[in-house]
């Protein structure tokens, strides 16, 4: 019996690659997001069940499409957004400053977040784990867990392997041309969330214009 091969080519994006990639994509990212992710974001926010007044962190805030919604739902709370890419963050800042003031945006790295233990009620993260090497899933999840209060929630959305025949085109595309989505590929994060000690795990599969995403909701015990 041979060793089982990974279903998709592992990504090898370094953090500098990520910064370079998103410096380049920052101008067009919103269009891609509108086509493939907007429906998923609505569902993720529904699962997050934000209560106005909470302490919320979005990791990999990108151009602020989700963060804008978070801040509007949490006007009396604390809203923090972090991203590795200054160019994506600059877009987020431009979007937010027109309407809000109760937020902070910082350049930062999901692997080592600049907050004390137990700071947040909720951490939201969309389409970042699908760029990371698999060996880093657990360490990053544990960093999220460190920052949550007991009972705190995570809502993580990623590209996922197709569960409907019409979405298999994406699995095929990524297998044939691993760089076509700039390092993004379908991943399965469910087991890592469980192994990292989260409880009450729920998942929601969504496809938008055939693009397959999985939202994972879980709580810190
Ligand atoms: C595909 S975009 C998603 C942006 C946003 N979450 C959304 O859904 O619109 C991926 C984002 O993850 C950020 N990113 C990747 N690795 C990161 C890391 N280690 N720490 C923080 N942000 C990271 C990138 O800079 C980029 O803005």
C-alpha cells in the first residue's frame, strides 16, 4: 500500500508571496469577492450572531467587505481588523472611514496576534486558511483560541472540496493549474478545529456561481 497523496498540491506561498500577491490584487479583489463570496459572507455573519457591544476581531480583513458589516452590527463594541497586506488594509480603511470611527485596522500576522489571552468574544476569518500550508492550520487555530474568552466563537470560511457535481470544475482547475487561484485551494479544516479543542462545531456548505465554500462555526469551551 502506497502513501496517500494529498488531494491538492500543497501551497508554498511565503508571507512575502502573500504580501506581493495581495498588493497586486487589492484593486480587483472586490469584484472576485462579489462573484464568489457575497452569499457565503451573509451566512457567516448569520452564524456569528453578533450582539452589539461585543469584542470582535477579524483576521485577514482584506479590503474590509466583511469588516464593514461587522462594525455596522457592533457599533457599541470593539472592532479590530488585522491583515498581512498593507495594500488590502488601505482599501479597508478607505471603505470604513466614510461611515465609522469605532474600529482599528492594523498590519499583523495570524500566526502571532498582538492581543492578550481572552480578549475577544468572536473571531471571524474568511478565505485565509486556504492559502496556508496544512501544517500551520493547528498552530493558527490555537492562536485564535488563545485570544478568545471562554465561550468565545470562531467563524471561519474557506474554499472547500466540491460536494456538488457542478462545483467539481474548481477541484479540477486547481489540480490542473495549482497557481490559477493565486495559491488558494480547497481545504478541509474540520478535523483541525476539533483537534484544537473547540466545541459545538457546526458547518455550512455553500456554493456561489459554483465556487464551493465551507463555513465552520465553533466555540472555545
Ligand atoms: C483571499 S483574501 C480574503 C480577504 C477577506 N477576508 C475577504 O474574505 O474578503 C486573503 C487575505 O488573507 C490575508 N492573509 C494571508 N495570510 C495572512 C496571515 N498570515 N495573517 C494575516 N492575513 C493574512 C491576505 O493578505 C489577504 O488580504
